[in-house]
């Protein structure tokens, strides 16, 4: 399955919320995510990993393969899992890879068939992510919002951390203090 998503950096959160309300988007909630990430490649142009993620209610396991920064450049396979730590431990043992532990916060909004997230990571400014079922939906929503910011396509987290002067820090453990 393809993940169809774009990311916008250098956003003004207040402007984003105001525009979301203006177009009729509905706030779906705020989430605190914990994740273990198992990086599967060291090639700069390719981002391939397995993620075990929990939001306090459910745990998911996701495989992602991203090459380039186009809106349709990411293959994504996801399923629900049981125990967060045990799921991560299975991958750690099987892959013989020590994962990184990361936390982020997401303010989730829904507009028609599109999910719009204001995403908070430690060390960097918030990012806006727009994800839909088609490229047309994503682009149309981005244009309708008409917000200030830099659209970076579906570039990986490494790019965003480098942009904000935090190169390499996305590959380590990330905690909110």
C-alpha cells in the first residue's frame, strides 16, 4: 500500500488551526506516541524501517520503504499488535538491531477523506503532515489551506532534523523532557 503524504515545515500553528477551522476540518484529538524504530538501511537516498508504535490505546507495527520525496514515494504496511514492549523485543531479537526509542505528539484533524496532523518532535519546530488516499486530495487540501510554510513533499525525518540544525539527532533516542 502507498502512503500519500506531504509535509510542510516552518508553519505557524495558530494560522494552521485557524485555516483548518475555516475550511470545516474537525479536530480528532491529541495523541502522545511512543515508538521503537528499527532502521533497515544505511543508504542515504532510501529510508527503510520497521516501527512499533503505541498511543496508549493501541499498538501498531509498520514497515516503511521510502525512496525520494514524492507524495507517493512510500510503501507502507501496517497491522495492529498486542504488547508494545514485547512486540519491539521480538524485532530486536529477530533482526539483531537495537532500536531507537522516540516520542512525538500529534494534533490530528480530519477534513473530508484527508488526515491533517500538526506533529511535534523534541528539538525541532512543529511539522504539518497532510495524508490522503490520492495525490489529488492531498494537493487540493494543501492549496485550500493556503498556509505559509515550506512544502518538502514526503521527505524523511532526517531531512527535517538537518533543516533545523539537528543533523543526526533523529537517529537517536528522542524524549520530551
